[in-house]
């Protein structure tokens, strides 16, 4: 079952005459990991950043087509490209979280980092906050390492810990989807492994879209894979089909490293 | 060659050290007469260039002591005379070839009058003008900085940013002239009182530090990485929340540093204030009454004063130097520690 | 509620930006109207004694020029020490002191120069004024040099050293070249700053109504004369002060813009 459904989607940056994404059709399925792969500049980040409309922080972008998001209570799909009001944007971003390439700990304590999304969502009760922060840190596989220094600055954590903190922070608000843009490309192999395990663990609760340059990573953890090239979606299928039995020549060339 | 160059650069760098120490020592030596004469009480003494008669014979002087304040000051000075050693008076005689009339009287031991100098008025004037300037400029500068770094679209923020930076470069004397002839009359109409006053001087000073403060505050805010802001937005934060929870905490050190830098500028600013403060050695009785600040007292009286008067001006300079040096260095050391 | 607060705060911030800009616009408009109103080409041909500004403008340039001739080389070399040679505490101390000195009140520097030069030599002089400005310029140049050199990647220095060049050669031939544009800009901005200074000149160079190249005497200064003229009761003097202010501002802004233009051109 899809939680997000992208239909005939095109996207154009301001001041650029040709679209950076053309006619994309794909789905993000519930409780699955969907990987976006493709050479640099093909539009993976652009697509991902459309899915929570973080693009709209900067004016002048042009969207075409439809991106639907499943509304949990009514089980209806709603087009997020229709959103215009500030409060709707806020709700969208609380439902669709995002993790960036570089860890982005906020300049505050570890506890406050994780509690941040909860606080702005209006949760004030201290014991509830504490409970949910602990839960989120456990979900983020970070609790053991930080439980006795929750009030220390988050800047003091290692890169891998910071990234897991950001994941915990995103998980804390119980989003339906989390978008990951190359979340491990700035990390060492051990931290990378920890985060991969974490993602597989997390998909019980959320649906995941992840951009990655690491073919092994995509094949290891994802259920579906989309291969993009120059703003087009070339192929979208179950991960094993993409890697073992690609239908398109370009896909095959790319995953076998014969690209160029 | 390597060695020569290295030593050359070392000595140039040391020049900074030497100049700063030199300033301190020079000001100290030049104000020694005043320091010996008035001691630390200089700071709390509200008189300046005031002839004070000493009551030897109750009816002999016209300016008999009427209030206890003058009395106290006299006592203090008489006391310090008793304790001050001969040396000081000797130095007076040697150094001041042209002896001030007042000093003459003073030294000749007739001691019917002497001239009293104190720093209270200019110190109060300096602090109050700076305070008014900060109260006025701080919120507006923050507003401009937030507007430039977060609200305005790039194609508006860029030219406005440059305009603000250019305005920060306009010589302060221009602000003073504009303030005197165009701004002060309006304020005086609104608030009443004199056109030259604490209030108008403080406000013009505020206008002067405004672009500087806004520009450097914006620069500090801009050091916040975009991803950090994006990840807060990605959690559903509003712009205000991103500013409050991410940008301000992230660039806190820089912002406070900017404010303190602006404060330092305001404290030592001469020209923007000189036109407007009134240059009267009197404690302000109201926000719209004229007074004087340390830099203005120096600007208007140096070169004309001699003897104890000149020495007192150097004492003022020393006080100003120590105050601004302390403020800036405390800030620097404190914030450097915090930043690391 | 959150959205309301958000709107209010953003509105206030935009409003204060408008207020600030309105003030600054007011000053500029005043300056242009009054300045252009009293501006005449003959101001450049006559000295102050004949109602012109020629001697003052030239004098101000000479004062700032000498200050730059002293302050720039010293400041650059000192900046090089801090960034390239200084290891440990001493360089850090100098860096901090220079930073502090940058914000030292300019009138105090005037008083310092008054005590060490004007008093011993028996009177105000162009030389004293230039020294005061040089002292003001020194820390700015140090700071710029230090900052710009710190932006040069370490690999560049290592590459130079690896080719067998000595350290000072690497600094002069490679590092300075790489940081040239930034340093030049900083220096131009520093020059724009000191050429508009009044306070350190008030009792060091003073000013003069006559044309002069004699640095041992009171020296014509545009800024000091603006202060004098603006405080005179006659309207004609004030008009002249406005014209002088206008010229001074145009000068300062031009140098400033030149610096920025320079950086932008080189970057692209
Ligand atoms: N802000 C922008 N304005 C204009 N064009 C942009 C902007 N950001 C990206 N692009 C262009 O859009 C295209 C897609 O960029 P995008 O960042 O989505 O690629 P990507 O697949 O994420 O690449 P990478 O793997 O390097 O992260 C590129 O051609 C890029 O140059
Ligand atoms: Mg990308």
C-alpha cells in the first residue's frame, strides 16, 4: 500500500528554463524502504525535497503534477502540491520528516534536540516529554550512549551519534514518512552499518525514502529502488529486480558500474 | 633572509603590544598630576574647572561654602594636601613652565581658591548616551538583521545589505551635523527641552551605530548553516521558531559580540555626540537636558587647557581607555572561551 | 497561535528594518540636498581662506596617505607574523590586542599622539595627525591580513614548501598572492575608514585655512574644518560645511565601493 504517490511530477528551479525533474511516476510504499539511486545531478535530492516541500523555503520553484500523501485517519490520499497555507506546511513537515547528508544537531542539549519537535507540536507536559524522548532515543539506537549526558550539548557527539540523534529527533514526532538524503555519506563504515541496521528496524513504524550513492547500501536495505537519470525516472521496481534483472540498459550499466 | 623576514614580522606584531602599553603609560604619566591631586575621588566628583574658595576667614571669600557637598570635597583635598609629599609640588613647578593661574595660587600656599576637576559628569554623560543609543539601536538593528538574513528574498536583501554596509562607512561627523540641524529640532519639538541634550545625542549616536550593528549581526546570523535551518523547518518549525531556536542560539556568541563591539564604538564616539550633547559640565537633571561625555570633553578642551586642567583631561582619557579596553577584552575572553 | 506569533514577529522585524532604512535614507537625502545645494566646482580651486576646500581635500589625502604608507606595510607584516609564524600564546595575545585596539576610541589615540608628539615638539603638526591615523589603521590592516591569510588552504603552503621553497618565499610568492584580493579590499576599506576620521586629528594636526605641504605645522584637514565650520554661526560657513561633508561622503563611499567591486570582479 502506498503512503505517497507521485504522478506525472515535474519540477523546475527558479531561473532555470528546463525542468530538473520530468514526468516522475513512483510510489513510496508503507513500511518499506524505497531507495533513489542515480548519478550525481540526476535530481534525487530535488525529488526528495519535493516530498516535504522544503523547496518552498526559497521562492520561485515550479511544481507540476501530483504528489499524494496518505492521510492516516481518513485513509484518503491528499495532494501535497496544493498546500499553500503556512500551518499546512507545518503539518506536512511533521508528517514527513527529513534527514540530511551532514548531521544537523541543533545548538542545544541532546534532550532538547529530541524534544524540539514535540515542543513545537505543543507538548508541554514534562513527564510525557521525558518518556517520548527516551523512547525516541531508544528507537534511534542512541539511548545507551547518551542516557547519562542528556543535558550536554549535542555538538559534543561524534558524527555517527549526531546522525542517530537527528534520526531520533525525527522519529520522536511519529512521522508517517522519513526522507533520508545520503544519510551515511559523511560517516565511517561502522557508523554507516549502525544506521543501516537502524533504518531496517525503523521501517516497522515508518515508511522510508532514501537517496544513496552506495549501491550495496541500496541493495542491502531497500525493498524498492528507483533509478533516475538526468531528471527522468528510468526504472522503478522491487530492489531485487532492479539489481538482478533490470529492464533498462541504462539501469544495468549504472549498477554494474559500466556507466558513462 | 628567512630570519630577517621573520624578525621583521615579529617586531611589527610587537608594535601593537608596544603601542597599547605606550598608550596606557603615556596617559597615566600625563594624568599623574590630576591623579595625585584628586585621586580616585575624581570619578565621583561632579565639578569641572570650578573655582572653589577655601574658607580661612569666614567672610573673606565670595563663594563661601553653602552646601555640605563642597565642604566634603574641600576636606578631601586639604587632606590629600597634607599627605601628598613635597615631590608633587616640585614636579608641578618644573614641568609646567607656564603655570596655570589657578595652580599658581594653589602652589603659593595662599590657598584662597583652587580649581576643582572631577569626572562624574562626563562619565555619567558617556554612560547615559551609550545606553540611550543601545536601547534605540538594538531592537531596530536586530530587526534589520533578521529581515536581511531570513525574511527578505535574496534579490532584495543583497542591495539593502550593501546599502547598510555603506551607511556604516559614512564618517560620524556627518551623523553629528545631520543630527544637530535636522533631527534634534524635531525631537525637541516632540519631547520639549533643549535641542542639544542627552536624549538627542543618544539617539543620533544610536542612528550612527545602527548600520554597523545591523551589518555585523546579520553576518553572525548568516553563519548558521542552511541545512540546520532546513532541518528545523523539516520538523515543522515556523520561521520565528527557527530564528529563536536555531539561528539565535547558533550565532549567539557572534551576536553578543556584535552588540558589544557596537557598545565599544558608542562609548568612544566623539563626533556624532559632540554636535548634540551641549558640552555643559552639569549632571543632566532630565533626559532632555544638556551635559557632556568623556570624548566630547576631550575634543572641546584639549589644546586649550594646560596644567591641572590638561592633566585632568588625560585622566579622563585614561578612564575612557581603561573602560573600553576592559569591556572589549572581557567580552573577547569570555566569548572566546564560550565559542571554543 | 504559533502562526500568529510568527506573523507578529516577522512583521515587527520588517517594520524595524523599514524604520532603520528610513532614518538612513533621511540622512543621505539631507546630505545630498544640502551638499549639492552648496556645491560648486570652484570649491576645488580655492583654499579655505578664499572660501574653497582645495587645501583641505589635498591635506586630508596627504594625512591619510602618509598614514597608509606607514600602517599598511607594518600591518601586513604583523598580520603575516600572527598567521604564518606565530605559534602559541604570543601570536594569540597580539591577535587579541590588535582586535581590541581596533575598537579603541579614536579620541584616545588622539590624546596619546598629543602627549608623545605634539607636546614634545611644541605644537600641532601634520606629522602628528598622520601618525594618529596610522595607529588607527594598523590594527585594521593586521586583522584583514590575518583573516585573509587564514582562508588560504594549508595544502598550498605545503605544496610550496614541498617544492623546496623557503617559508618566507612561500608566504610572499604564494600565500600573499592567493590572498591578494581580500587583503586589498580590506586595505581599501581601512583607508576609507581613516580618511573620514575627525577625532584623532582635532588636536594633533588641527587644521589650517591655507594650502600647506609642511608637515611640521598645523595641517589642513577636511574633517576638522567641517567641525569648525559647522559650529560657526554664519549660514555661509555651514553651507560650506555641508558641501565639504558631501564631498567627504562621496569620497569615502567611492573608495568603499571600489574595494567591493574589486573583490566581486576577481571572484567571478
Ligand atoms: N537551487 C537550485 N537552483 C537551480 N538548479 C538546481 C538547484 N539545485 C539543484 N539544481 C540542479 O538540479 C539538478 C538536480 O540536482 P540534485 O541536487 O537534485 O541532484 P542529485 O541527484 O541529488 O545529485 P547528488 O547525487 O550530487 O546529490 C542538477 O542539475 C542541479 O544542477
Ligand atoms: Mg543530492
